[in-house]
């Protein structure tokens, strides 16, 4: 079984997301695979660590595909307090909190879009370094937890793809922050003590494909199809595939 964990806004909205296509292609090739998706919008590595039992432990996977980093890169562009109220759930629930979200949410998001341009230009580099350091720390802890599982899964670290020009204008420096996080992922996979951790270069896999959706950052249908195909090739090479995922 392949377990896909990470932060995403697209797979649940895209009618044929790459986890669905990946499972179908593995089954069609004779591998009795099942892809369990534990991804959700704006999930951080730190969130996965806090919910490790629910996110990973209970599933006993053969393969864990980690798709983290885009929101960590995004978080470096917007001050934490503003981001919390503009883009995330308000800390309180109930009728009053719902009313506040509906009344203030649009105004806060407009403010965030204005602030993130200034913040990204003035503080983006230093915020990016801090974000990468936290990301590296959390990734090491998560990999340590996964490697301790009795099922001994292979971990696939999916690299981050760059945001498009329009998105880069809205969040100056976001692609530099993405590059920093990709280096963290690459370094973790190259660590000689992590023989069962693979780095999957999504940008290389998607080369020559019009993979961005209309929002200039998420995967298009073609992007999902290509990613599923290339991940299928990778998973087919793993020892677990020979015994059935």
C-alpha cells in the first residue's frame, strides 16, 4: 500500500488526481496496490508530526510518499499572525466564529495579498532561511518516526515545483524559498543513513508538459497524469512492488 501525505489544494478538487491515477496504473500492471491519501489543504510537516499516529502509523504502509513544502514556502511570504486569520481556520469555532470568518475573511485576504508583496521583498530571504531550517528539523523527525515503523516502508520525497510568473509577482521570492526546501529534501534523500528514502524530482518529471492549472501554481490534469506515470515507474522498481504493495 502507498500512503500519500502532504499539503495540497488540488487533488481533492481535480477529478482525476495523481493518487487515483497512480493506483489504477499499478493495479493494471499487476500490482495489488491501494493508495491512501492523507493530504489536506495547508498541511504542514509540523502538523503531520503532531498527528503522526493518525497520519502515518495506523496505515502500516509499504511506501510513504511525502509531498510537503509548498505551504512552508508560502508561509515565508506572509507574517504568521495575518496568515492564520486570512488563510487558515480561525482558532475558535461556533456561530460567532463563522460570522467573523464570513465578515472579515475577504478583507483579511486582501490585506494579506498587499502585505505579502512588501514582506516578501523586505524580509523574504531571512524568512526563507528560517522556514528551511524548521522544515529540515521537522523532516528529520518525521523520517525518524517513519523509519522506526515495523513495516519498514520506503519513503519518496516529492520535490516542489516552481510557482508561475503571476504567482511569483504576488509573492516575491517564493521560488527561491522553494529551491531552499528542495535542497533540504535532496539532502535528506542523499543521506547515506537513509537507504530507503528516495528523492523524486517533480520538475524533471514534468519537463515539456503544460503542467500548471489556471491558477498558475497547482497541477493541471496533464500534470497529474504525468506525475502518476513517473511515480508508477519509480514504485515499480521498489522491492515492495515485487511482493505487492
